C-alpha cells in the first residue's frame, strides 16, 4: 500500500474521530440524544446521551421494547405506544412532550420525536429519532408562570389567572347546572392603616387577611388579589346564600388582630359583593355585577356584604335600616 493511501486512511479515521467527538459535545451541550429502532429485529440503538437522560450507564443495560416503555411515566405510556405504532403501521412522524422516570425515581421532561423510513413496498424498516431533555425549560416555565399568575406579597393569584379560572368555571356550570358564586371584597379604610402604621405594616395586614381567608375557605376555593386592597373569591358549587357563613367567619376573626410584632391591636373589616355565576354570562359581566354589589355594600358603610338576597351587616346580628335605596337589609346571624 502506498504511503499516500495509508496517510489518507489515517486522516479519514481522524476525521471520523473528530466528527464523533463534536457529535458527543453537541449532544451533551444541547441535552439531545439520538435513537433508532429496527422493528424487524426488535433492536434498539441509543446514543450515549439517551442513556444519560434516562439515568442509565451507557451501553451497560440491555434495551428491548418493553424496557423502553417502562422507562416512560405510566400516564404517558399509552401516548408513546400510540406514536410508535403510528410510525410503524402508518408511516407517521411524531413529536410529543412526555416524562421519563429514572431508576432512582427522579423524573425528567423530554421531547420524544421519531421519523419512520420505509422500503419500496412501504414497509417500515427503521425509525430514527431524538430524545431532548427539556426539564430545565419546564422548570423555568413553571417559575415564570408562577411569577406571572401569583401575587408576590400574599401568594394568591392575580386578576388574569382568576379570570381564566372563572371562565373555566362558567363552562363547567353550563355543563353541570350546579351553582357557583364569586365575591369581590374590599378592605375598609385600608389607607388609614398605611397612613397610621406605614406601608410595611399595611403589607402585613394584607398577609394576615389572606391567611384568615384561607383558614375559612375550602381547598377548592380560589383567592385572588385584584387590586391594592381588593380581592376576589371563586367558590365552586356554592350558591350565594351559602357564602355568607364562611365570609362572616372571616369578618369575625378580623375584629381583633395583632400587627407590627404585637405592638398594636386593630379591628379590620371589609365590604363585599357576592353574585351567582350564570352559564349565559361572560367573565366581564360577572365581575361587573359583583363590583356593583360591592359598591352598594360600601354605600351602606363598613363591614357590609351585598348579594341578590339583600344587605348584611357582618358585625351585628340585628337587622339594619335600609337608607340607600339598595336591597333591603337582612339579619346575617341566627
């Protein structure tokens, strides 16, 4: 063999080595693994990064079809199997986001994609694909969503998320015919708290108020902060007359609260407007009606609640006079 031929083979081998090295670096940096499946021999071939994403030592485990399926989260296996069957039997490409459960029990989010290749008779002889680890992206996405949807001070939802949940509840009520209520709540004279004790104490009061709400409501109920001292409640499967008891319970717990590290004891109150969701109404219409009830409640004074049933004094069991032209007052407590 001529020296030039030997040199050519050495250079070719070096090129292949460099190419393989760059491919490995690309896989590692992009967290992308490559796989192939030969259905005729039930043979699976994985690149090193696929093993790493799956939490396995490269090339030490024997990979068969059942083992591949067991790698995916139980709730995702039907989807994965449907994708692979569609590729093998109908020549369809696929790309889905699923979860992998590693041998140590940890979970990774992956993008699983494949493309079938057929012979002249249309029989699929091999499927090539990629496995991309998107766990970091999913984690960041969840954090971004949390920041976008959650009030930083109180930890409850913001208005936008509340409107989305309200829209879903309107649709659900239209299907089930069950009653659901919402309430808009505004703290009484909250500006005086800020002016008297400062904004730090004001923030503390808002947090105390939310904690009182959480203690009085169910896990399925939704709390949102929609303004400085204004909040919204979504109370699934609850007619308006059943909202009075938990809301009045919150009011009673606020009549004496300690603030500023126990240095002061104040009475906190609020007004509210409660409406029942109509399957025919829109989110805007529902909020607008609740807001009008809240406005009526504030016209009656402090610690008042207004619904279609009337005006209620959250602090006093006695029936009050109706002097504002709104709904007639009712006794709240028996």
